[in-house]
């Protein structure tokens, strides 16, 4: 059974709402209003692939290749322009630093806020709260407003919440290399455990050595399209590095 099925997925961002300064500069250059033809950007173009339940899939590609846009669509943060994305089960995600967190609230309060956002019940969060805090390693600061946290502390707490959410599918964007070596080992062990339980992992990262250890399949994206996909990770990594 497939946990994720992507069919002809496309996303277009319209750039027509140009700033007043941009329109003024256009007039200085003699460009008539409405004369610009390239006012849209296709971040994804007809992306199609499937991910089986329990697979650990890496998504790689140069900046601007569509990786984060794809994960944001799967996390239901943005809607696609065309095509369809089908996901089976509860989805947990860490797409952007601080997403699902409020800077004025403490770490403790944000555990509950973020947990509810990703589908946990209040009673479930209370039951797992101590384990989440212990996993994050920031217990000393759990009652401190997170606006004082470093990026690493943000991600450690966000990862800890997502890792304990009993999600069927976990979407991660550039977070598997967060923290010190000990936390990275702890995180990888948790993700492997996650996979052995039949859950599915889809992660975006530029850290190829960690992806090689963690994932069983890789998708290489370029210019909003899937260029290569498969289990021959070494060969696809070489294609990526040769770009």
C-alpha cells in the first residue's frame, strides 16, 4: 500500500502584484504597464511519484528546484495549482523554523500549541510531555518564551513534538542535521524506529551522508520536475553533485 501518491502535481506562483517601486522602475525603463509577459513562476511542473508505507525517502536538488514547495503542499500549507496529492493517515511536519510556534509563549505552552496543530489531543500531549521535553534536551528552558531560543533549540523542540505525535507520515525540511552529534544520533534512531513501525518518512536535505544512512530511496528534483528517482542512491547523488 502507498502512503503518498503524487499525480501530475504543479504549482504556479503569480508575480503580478508588483510593488510601487517596481512599477516606477518599469516606467523609467520605458516598459508599459501590463507589457511584462513573465509574471508567473512554476515551482512544480507535473510531478508524479509514489511512496510506499514505511519507506524512507530523501528529496534532493539545488535551491529553487521545488523541494520545499512540494513538502508545503503535502503538509496542506499551500494548495497545488493542478494535479493531486493523496496522503493516507496522520501527517506530522517540520517545514519551517518556528512554524506552528508562537514566539511569546513558553516552550511548555508551545508543545501543547504545536501538538494540537499537528493533530494530537490535549490528553495525548500531557501523557507524552515529559518524554518530549527529555528528547528535546531543553528542559532547563522549557518555561522560557521561545523568542529567546536559538534556531537549533526551536528545531530540537519541534522535532521532539513531531517525533512523538504518532504520525503515519513525517515530512521534514532541512532538520535532520540539527543539534550536536548526540542529538543527531538520537534523532536518526527515532526515525529508524519510526520506519520499522511501518510509518513513512519524506525528508529534504543537502546533507548527503546523513541521507545515505537514513533513507532507502532518493528523488532528485530540478526546475520543478523529478529528474531521477530510485534506490540507487549513490548514482543519483553523483548526478546531483555533477550539476
